[in-house]
C-alpha cells in the first residue's frame, strides 16, 4: 500500500492511497485537504492503478512540481519521490518489504579501511517529520559564509572498483554510537538513543521551519559538529545540474573558517556519481584511494562524505574529516548519511520558498497592469525574471479621458480630486481587466490601455471596443451615485503595429507600447471624440467587421500626419 506523508503547518500528516483517484487541495471537499497558503482549492490529482501511482496538476495557480520541474502532464511516481503542492512537499512511501524493492542494501569496501554505502538504503527522513512546511519569515540575513569558491568536478575516476557486499537490515538505533567531540565520547544505550532522537528532532526543525537558504546550510554544518567527532566540515552546492560545485559553508570545530576547501576530487566524484556515502578510517592506507594524488597531497586521513541527494538529482556534497585515523565509525556514517538525506530535502524546501516568494512579488507587480487570467499566462510564458522582450505586435490601443478635468480641479479640493480619480480609475481598470486588456499607464486624468500585448489576442480590436462600451455603462452607473457631480469621458481606439515590451532605465523598466498607433489614438481622442463618444479608426473598424454598429464621421486631418484618417463612432 502507498501512503502520502507531509507536514501541514507544523502538524505531520499521512494519507493512505487506494486504487482510484484522489484530489489534493485547499477546498474542504477535496479527498486530501491541505490548509497551507498558496495551495489552490483543487491543486493536484493522484491516481493509483495497481502498483502504479500517477500525479497530475489540477490547474493550480502556483503549479505542482517534481524534481524541480512543473508537472504539465500525468507523471508516474515511485516510492520515495517527493512532489511539491505549492509550498508543501509530499513524499510517496510504500510498505513493500525492502527485499522486494532492491536486492542490495549496502556496499562495503573493507571494514578496516574505506566503507562505501548506498544512500538510497540509509536512513531517510521519518514519516512523522515530513518536509512540507509553509514558508516562514525568519529575521536576519545570511550566515556570514565566505564568498562561494568554485570547485572543479571532473569526470569520475575510472579506477572505482566493485566492492564486496554485506546485507544489513538497517540502523539499530539502540546500538548506534552517535559520536562526540574528542574527550567526550560516551556509551550507553539510553545516551545514544537520546542523542539520535535529538539529532532527528533538530533536523526536523530545520525542515518544518523553512529558513533562508544560507541559514539552512549553516545549521546543517553545525549539526555535524554537534553529533560527530569532526574537526572540519564543508558543504558544497551547485545551483543547477550543469553548474560546478561551490563551497557555501566552510567551518572548523573552533568556529574558524579554513582558508581553502581541501577535498579530494576522487572522493567527490565517486560520491556524486554513484550516490554513495563514504567513510575512510585512514585514506592514506587504503589501496583504492592512496593512489589519488589529491588524497596524498592533502594528507587526508579519516573522513566522511555523502551526496546531498533529493529525488533523482545530486545538488551537492557534505564532507567532514579528522586529522587522526580511525576516528569515525560505521555508526557515524549511518548518522552522517541520515543528516545528508534530511539536509537535501531542507535545501530544496528553502529554494522552493525563495522561488515562491519571487513569483509572488512578480505576480503582485504584474497585477497592477494585467488581469489575473493574463497574469497567470504571463508567468507561464514570459521570461523567468518577469521582463518582456521588446517586439513588434499588432495591437489595439485605447485612450480614455475625463471631460473638463481642468475645470474640476479649479473648483474642488485636492483630496476630492484624488478620491474621484481613484474611484474612476478603479472602476475603469476593472472593466479593462475583465476584457483581458493591459493598463499601460495613467496620464493625469487619462487612461492608456492596450489589447493584444503582452500576449497575443487575435480578437484584440473586438475586446477593446467591447471594453469601451462596458466602461461607458459602468460610468453611467457610477454617476447615479453622484448626481450632483457626474463625470463624462471620451474614448478613442486605434489599431496597428506597435513596439511593445519593457522600456525604461536600468533601474526602472515598465511594460509599455510605442508607435504611431498610440500617437494617432491620443490625437483622435483629443481632436475628434466628443463627451460620451467612442470613436474608432478605420484600422479598428476593419478588424471588428460587423460585430458592432458604427457610423462614419468622415475623414480628419490629425496633427503630425501627412494624410487624412477616416474615423467612426460606435453607436451600439
């Protein structure tokens, strides 16, 4: 049987799966209800068919991800897979016996020398802790880690040998010696079990209280010194699969920062390529390692190294060492590997929180100018930083202006004028958004809106005229609330080719539309349109066909144009 495990708020939860389909979301009617913010009412769907489990997104706002990629079609899940529903990470677990899943559990070179164990068979984050807490604001900046230093990661050494195999059932926590600083290494079943529990509790806190990434990385290294007899610890990370490793945290037990990262490339390559945890009791005397020039030159003795491996990606390594030989034990390796498994999930969770916050800021910026539906499409289709590349498009431009605004300003208090403009812009903006238009800008008492950009809209002219008619009706309703001070407006609409995209200085760029189509629309509004009129150009008339009743107003000569322009009034 399969089970979904996660943390909702600070509460660990699990949900068993049966054959059939369940809906995951925030709505009470969902089969699995998750209360976290940024989870859609119906966010994702899980389908179980025999031994197969499939995941698909249910049209959520913030998406469903697995292995760092948004789920765009039905995707099969395997036991151990972690997928994210908004900010909540959910793990698929199975109660199938390990013997039925994998034939090997551990790989060991030599108990007296170097031990290599497969990460997928070592301690995993237990179900009660989960990994899916909501993002929590944490005060304070980074952890003061030195600037990242690139670490080369060449191809894996060809000398890696196939080790002998020892079958073990897993970690016996009652017999685990968790490791202590030199001079403080104690034994005893109760003490060891208590330290293991504290270790897992601390790691769990890191997971359920999502912190800034640098704080998560630093806390992971601190845990190494708290539970293991290490003298140095390095955490190396990469931003993506094609990026090199960089040293993000470098620490000695006394709190000092080593001058450089001294880690054997042979060790790092083996750990990352094979997804194994390594322990060397004395690397200088291990025949499989002592041929490495890097190990010889760095005088590496007792060390442990394990990948930060979550799902199918290795995003970094955690390394610790001790100048004395035979310092680390096989039980230490079990604890170290468990820490790395937890750390990998915590790191991904912190990165996810950053991405969600960035997307939220981007969404808030875009919602000032675009309707919610357009915003969702923009986020999906545009550049990752939310910018829009300048390009030429066929668009329809609308100018809307309040009649007699200058006179109003002479006879009213500034606050009254501000309240009136806010109400007017708010009402008109909502109508424009309802027709998927974009608010380019407010110019004094005027509104510049564009249809057909930043997203393609084949019917942009029809949308613009429909919006203008709806705006006139909305203004009539608003005037019923202010019979003593009614507002009248003029609207002009023009269609044609224009340059669209982010324009401005390096410090401030905003989406806008430029070109003759904009200038002509502005001049039609100022020179032709009368109060309460909607005037369109012949270019717009040709694009709307017979969708609206119009009458010709003849041709006009606009300032700055060489030829006359035929214009029409929308009468229905």
